[in-house]
C-alpha cells in the first residue's frame, strides 16, 4: 500500500475496464482518473513543473500561469499548493463550475476569458491573455502545455510503457487529441518500441487539429481551435472524428453499465467502437483506449438532461443510444 507525503506522488497506472460486457466489443479502457487531480493531467502537470524547475525558470516565489480547459488547471493547482508556488489559471466558459471551484479551493486565481478570438476561438483568446499577463509581470512563469516537450514526455515516460507492459499483444491504441501531448507521447513510444501497434487519434468534429473546419464545441478536453504545435501527424496511423452528440450517447451507455466517465472518454469510446467495427475482419483485435478522467465533473453538462436537450436538441437521450455512422476516418 503506497504511503505518500505529496499529492502528486500517487497515480493509479494499472487499472483497465474490460468493456466487452457494456459495448459488445472487446476494448480495454485505461482509467487515468484515479489520483488526487482526478485526471491524466496530473502526469502532464508534474512533468511540466519538473522541467521548469530543472531549467531554472521556476523557483521559490514563482507564479505559474497556464491556459487550461480545466483538468490541467486542477492538477497544477494541486502541485502548486503542495510546492508553495502561486498559480493563475486562464480558462473559458466551457470549464465546468465544479472544476473552477476546485481550483479556487486549492488557492488558485482563476481568470475566465469570455470572448472567443475571431481566429482561434476560446483557445486563441486564452493564449493571447496569458501572453499579455506575462508581459505585465516577470514573476509569471508560463509552462505552456501546448508547446512544451515535457507535456508529451510525461506519456512517453509513464503512460505508454505502462500500456506496453500490460498488453504485450496490443494491436491498436486509441488516444484522444487535445494538446496532443498524450497522443504524441504514446505514438512516439510505440513507433520506437512496438512499431506493429496501430495508433489511432480520436478528435471532436469541429476541431481543426487534423485539418477540419472549426465549429462550435461544448465539451472540454478534446479538440482544438488552433492546430496543436506538438502534433506530428506522421506518428499517427489513423484519425477518427466524433460528433459531440455521439460523445454524450457513449457516456450515457457507459453510465447505464455503472461506469461514469468524463466527456472525452465518451468521444474516445465512440470513435474506437466504430473504428473496430469497420476494421473487424473476424480476427480478435487487442485494443486499448485511454480514459482521461471520470464523470463527476460533468454532472451539470454531459449528465444533465436539460443541458443535453438545450445543447443537442430534444429526445436525444430518450431515443436509441447507439451512435451515428462513422463521421470520418482517414489515414494520415
Ligand atoms: C478530460 C480530458 N480529455 C482529454 C484531454 C486531452 O489530452 P491532451 O491534452 O494530452 O491531448 C484533456 C486535456 O486537457 C482532458 O482534460
């Protein structure tokens, strides 16, 4: 049994849910939400902070500033509180209220950008705001999850090797794309160490990451209004785009089986099940998908019937919870 003295010292790295019973498709879901930050972003935050400390830009008296749609903000709040740094998080209206409250409870100053930028949406507006802050006060240290190699390194060092060790016969790995830190860290690891593994990126319809047109998106975590600088698409074997309505249906399907996962997990599961249905040629495919967080932060959105009806139209949850046919799938 682990005994820890700092919150970021604990992360459950070895829990998988076999979804065959819930989905009727063989798929193992790696659960990344079991730590004090409640998401995979604890590893990203730890890696970003340790890299900034090692390079000397972050030290005693430093104030971390970062743009986050929520989960990285919570993870950095925990680490900043534990290490005695200040933290200012720049977010946007898609950040859940409970996530905002969580950050504030940990002593973080939360600034919410209300207007999306004409080019780059809310993410573009958040990045501009952070740049302005840093120009005003030299104590601010921008870790910059969108460009720092330490983001992908966290998953190259920890996430991917854990999957590779547990699934020596892995065929396919499904990874959601936000900053693409998780995707690039895992994809680089598997290309170098297990090149037979197919790495499939799962993105939201309306995200520009893989070249699609920008459209409004309501669920935080996956997708981007600005192409992620960390992305090197040559490491990615395939891309699936998932409509947000299908994300919500997948979340509710899992919930009916007793598993309450976050919005981006619904996206990844929806994309993975449809990719597997198309790829299925009778052979048993060993497939793993990454679940970045759990569902409690989404009670006022994905799991709130009024919000779902207002956002995606009436009857969505009372009709068939099967998702629609594959929106798009392309070999990069
Ligand atoms: C819930 C959730 N899913 C997915 C992601 C995307 O992960 P990454 O930024 O590594 O692409 C994030 C990142 O913020 C997240 O919070």
